[in-house]
C-alpha cells in the first residue's frame, strides 16, 4: 500500500461532475475514531460558513478539483486519466492537505473554496487563514489515517505551511515517509516533475529506483534540493536535481 499526500492549490476546477454510480469516498473510510470525524466535520463547516471562503455549488472529486488546475500537478496531466483509474481501483490512496477541508481523500466529493494555511496569502487575498483552526487536531488526524492504512510507503509534497502538519505526526518519526518541501512562488513548478516522476515509478512498478534517488526529506533551495535524514537533522548533504 502506498499513500500520497499533496497540497491543495489556489486554482480549482469544478467542471467535472462525479458520474452517477461512481465510487465515492467519505471520511469514515479513512477515519474510524468518531471524535476525530466530528472535529473534522465541525472545523470544515466553520470554515465554509465564512463568506470569504466563497464556497462553490458544483460537486466534483477532490482529485479533479485540485489536480486539473494546480501548477504542482501540471506534469501529471499526461497521465491524468490513467492515474484517476488507478485511484478508483484502490491502487494507491491519495490525500490533499487543504486549508478548507483539512485533509481530503482524492475520491471524496468536494466544492470550490478559498482558504489557506499561509497567513500572508490569506491577508493578501482576503480569504480565511485556517492553520490556527487545524493546529491542534490535523496532525492527529493524519496519524490516524496513516495508522489505519499502515502503508509501506508514504510520499508528501507541499510547501512548509502544509508539510508542517506531517512533521508534527508520530508517523514522521516512525514510518517510511519521503517528503518534498517547496518554497516560494516557484514551489509548485519544482514539485510538479517530481510528483510526476513518482507516479511514473508507480506505473512502471519501479519505486525502488525512486526511493534510492530521493531519501527522507527533500527541500527546495534556490534551484537545488537538500536531502535530510528525518531522524537526524544535524547530518545534511545536498545534491543537484536536474
């Protein structure tokens, strides 16, 4: 079992409705704890009641909503339909860290919204800043999800405002997690080819090579990546990524 966790995007596309009879995931699929489920639903409701969230009316898969529009997913579009079929067949479990939904499964029904974990973006765009609402619960929810699926591999992609929630989990210290952390406005464009490389490695059944190339914590720094051992941050080395 492989879990992929990526960030939501500012741009969203709600143009693809969920076909009648299609597979649909709800939070009870990935969360068994009733208290965590209740917190997840209640915080989502609080956020979406804020008029600044500009919640849409159309319902689509979270995967379509985010992956069709976000720059971090632009390289995936050549594999878009094949990847969606893999998700539907339970080949992998994919989640999005989200300023509005907290965390949402790729096949979960979703609507357009505006909310972010980044304080300055929230201020500039006059949309809800929601990290403070999720701070005391989202890492626990992520731990519960990872624990339930007990995956062999977990891959995380996003900016520090989003990856911080995974770093706060117990799983970050105890599970086999590879994290790609971007920075600045170029971040999505840095993440996109790496995410596509991972997906192609899954399609070709060659994760071993990907895992040998990228180890632990991979951080964007001015055109290069810096690799960290997540269990021992004092030891640092860097490598060019082409």
